[in-house]
C-alpha cells in the first residue's frame, strides 16, 4: 500500500512556499520530511552539521556483490583527517544504510540529512565494511551551511 503525504515548505521569512507530494514508497528520511529545516539551513547564519566525508551512490552491481536485495544507502569516500568521520573509524568503501535507525534510500540525501543535525549531536550510522554489519557512533561537527559532507 502506498500512502501519499503532502509536505508544505515555508521559508522562515515567508519568502517562498512550495508544495511537494512525497510517497512513502520512496522512503523519505525523517530529517528530510521536515523540509522547512532544510530550506532554513541554506539561509542560516548558524552552523550546519558536518562529519567530514563525502559519499557516492550505491550501484546495483555493488549492492549485488554485498548480497543486498536492492541498491540503497551510500558508499563512503576517504574521511577528512581529524573529522568526526575519521575519529569514528569510518573508512573509504564503508557503506552507510541508515542514519539513527532510519534507512538512507538515496546517497544524494546524505549531506542534506547530516547538515540538518545540530553540531554536537551524537549520530548512529548503520554501516557495513566488507559485508560485515556494524553501527558507528559519531558526534556531528559544524561547518558553514552550504558545505557538503
């Protein structure tokens, strides 16, 4: 059963209003469901969440090699030295499949989700390394809004 949800996005200053129709079948991440926060962070002077690693897309071939039924999540690139990702032990090639228990369906959502988490907040990432599942806890760092990863 597909449930349709309408999300209304309003900028904090009322500059822009848009209506999106998001289907739960696409796996909208809870952080992205609060789209007002996403738009607000783009114009905010407050720092955004940052962990210091970029991600790439999960391909069908790579997902198949890991025994995944469907390609979801993202593949970590090399973490920046001294970043929260490096401190948590994330390595290039690790796969992230969930953030705080909510599935990461699209790699393109990763940076947006992390940027909406307040710096200093603990985050739990469901990951796998060489096919072995593990959970990584890290503390979100801060960066100027608009920087990804």
